[in-house]
C-alpha cells in the first residue's frame, strides 16, 4: 500500500460509482479518508468483501474495538459519530448477536412475510390509485409519491406504529446522515426514541398482531429476552432498515428500466422476471453503497492486505456488485446476465434479517406499477436524475416521471370482458 494516495470520500455522494472505481484502482482493499479527515479502509472487491463480512475478527462494536474511539480521540463533531454510537443488533457480535438475532428472526419469519403479501398489494394499489388521479402527462416524483410511502407504510404496519405517530417515528428513517447541527440531530433522535418507547409501552399494555408485540413476547430457548434498551434499539433499527433501503431499491429499479427500455421489453415479453429485475438492481445499484463500520480485533489479512487492529473498515456494497473480476461489463444493466451475484443484503452472521420482505415489496411494486402505467417514462433526461446525496446510501434525490396511465375499464366493460 506504500506510495498510494488514499481516496478522499466525497461526503455529498455526487458520484458513488466513479469514486468506487478510483478506490478499486488501488486494489480490492484500499486506504480512504472519511469526511472529517479520518483515515479508514474500504473493501470494494466482491470476494474480499465476502471474506470480510464472514470473518468474526472484524467486529461491529466500536465501543470495544475502535482503538481511537475507545481512547477518546474521536470527537462529537465527527460526521459519522452516530454510526459508532449505535447499540443494536447490527453492532453486537458473537453470542450476544446470535441471541438477539434468534429473538428477532422468530418474530420476522416466513409466516409473517407470507401474510404480508396481500397487505403489501393493497398498499401498492392504493398508492397507484392516487397517482392515477393525476392528469395524463403530469410530472410526479415517483420516489416521494410511491416508493417512499410504500416502504414507510409497510414497515409502519409491520412494527405496529399507529398512523397518527408515523410522522414522528419515521422522520429519521429516510436519511443516513442526521440533519443540521449535532444539537438538532440529537433533538431529532431524542424525539424519535421517545416515540418508540411510548409505542413499546402501549404494546406492553395492549398487545396486537404486530412485530413489536411479538418482540415483547419473544424468548429464546434458554428463556433469554431482549432487554429494554435492546428492544427500543431493535425497533428503531427495523424502522430505519425497512424504509430507506427498500425505497432506494424500488426507485433505482424503476430508473434503470426507464433508462433501458430494451430491458423493460424483456419483462413485458415474458423473457425476464421481476425477480431478475430486482436482483440486477441490487447488483448494479446497491441501495446501501458504502457502509460503516467494522473493526479488526487483531491484525487481519483480507485479499493479501493486512488491516491493523482497531482501524475502521467500510464495505463498499455498490462496488462489490460491479466488481469486473466477477461481472463482465459490470456497469451494464442486463437482465440476461447469468451471474447476478451481489452482497446488497450482506453476508454471514449479519445478513439482513428482513431481506425476504424487501424482495416481496419490490417485486409487487414494480409489477403493479408497470402494469398500471405501461407508458411510464422519465420526465427529464437521464443525466438530470440526481443522486440523493451522501455516500452511505445509493438512491435518487427525486425520480420525475410522466405516468400517461392506461385507460381503466368501466365496471360494465369488465363484466362483458369476463364473459
């Protein structure tokens, strides 16, 4: 690594893939400089990332294993300080992580996801009805008017958040970087955490058929339960991970199909599935781009590069999906691609527990959207669809489209057509 100049990460995330290419040019594991001037490591290679994600020696616990943080050298003004301070399933390791994951998985299993299909379909149809109320040719923002409310409604219903409280609780679920000053960010977090605690107390008094009630009741085989702090942090985690990544996945998929109408024609002609669309989107436009943090508990070699103990490591999921060592012509959105391997849901012990629900939402949303609006098209040139901002998440600031919806048959026409 000597003689190489670390890539300075653009906190605004103006060109996530271009930046990934510059990092990759220095190898699958390379030095970077984070916003705030902090040195760190980025893993961009697919195989290197897969190795790192499965290595228990790369801890998620900053309080114990980030040397500079434990020594008090990381001040409260560090732009990513909240990623170090989190205490939930994503920052637990070993037996503690396994215990929490078992409890969560028991309440987030296949039965509940299967039950959610009809519910997701209903929410999608209601949102499409609202879009259809616009005049033909009207420009709408498909991110704010479809992808965002869909993700928020699904996770809000799953968690059991009353509609009257969703504005408060879901305020922090859309952006990876807190707004404004540290004081404003702390005030927002305090308000959201207070609302989540109130939700938990309400479910404790009156359980319902929702995930929060299930988590309150869940016990491991040895009788262990989530602590009060773990419960609140887990609900917050599920609200966050159930909103922005799903919103980005749907938005990125629609954007890719509208930019590549030949690929959309493959789906419409029955030559490619919506599942293939979702997987290719996860590969080529990972909703989570560059995720903090992991910390070696000892010197760890990844792809022949030794990362010293206690130094922060980021996994670049957007880069791993476009690794040219795995995917020929990696930037091309190609539904005929035989190998769609990606790491967008992670790998190893920390793989996303809600991946099945995310896939369900995306497939239902895309299928229904393009059936309802077969003449859907971008309202601006593709190069004017701006990135959402920030280097951690990979999405679009907005997705302006023209709907031009297909005519909806009247009840008598539908009855006659069914004869």
